[in-house]
C-alpha cells in the first residue's frame, strides 16, 4: 500500500468511526452530566441551606420542591450534610426535542447537623435508592424537572 493509500484508508476509517457516534450518544452524555451536576449542586444547597444553588441544574418545579425540604430543616436550626457515595446509571431515554429520563441506583450518606454549633443531631445513615430523573431541555441545557424515588433501602452507618 502506498503512503497516499494509507492516508486515504486512515481518513475513511476516521470518518466511519465518527459516523458511528450519532447525536443521540452526545445527548445521552449531556443528560448524564446534567444529573451529576444536579447532585453536586443538591449537596451544596442542602449543606448551606440555600436552594438557589440548584438554579443552574434544576427547573423552578424541582427548585421549589427542594426549597420546601431545606426550609423545613432550616426552621429546626439544622442543615443536611449529604454525600453521594456511588451512582450507577441503569437507563437513559431521550424523547426529542426536549425531554429525557435517567434511571440510577445510588448510595447516599446523610447526617443532620446543627447550623449554629455544628453538632450532629441525627446519627449518620446510609441510604440506597433507585431514582428516575425527569429532565427537560431549557435554553439548550438539560435540567432536572422532577424525580421519582422508585426504591429506598436504609442502613445505619458508622
């Protein structure tokens, strides 16, 4: 094979590989990233007692739901120290042009902390979930609109 033929074969192979990655794969990646961003923002919002920290990752619908939960904790003088320990995606479904669902199995670690003293009010616990996230695309970005808790299993943690 001549160098010119080798270059042509390489260009053809690269084009074929690119063609095998449809736009759907890119959108699936964006949906997964949006859920990861949402969960990171959720942890910050809960610990700081500031639901507005979710504004870039969630719709107003989800922001209102989380604000209610944070408000209830804040009213008692507590914040939630939450950490996502693991997350495994089970399924991603995209309904063009602007809706998606992502189902995961996740493990979270929680403890309630007194806002003023930093003392732990409720012993830490580990919770395993199966969650379906419902996302919508707004202004070109995927955002969590609501979620369904499909399964919950709690276990004490040390």
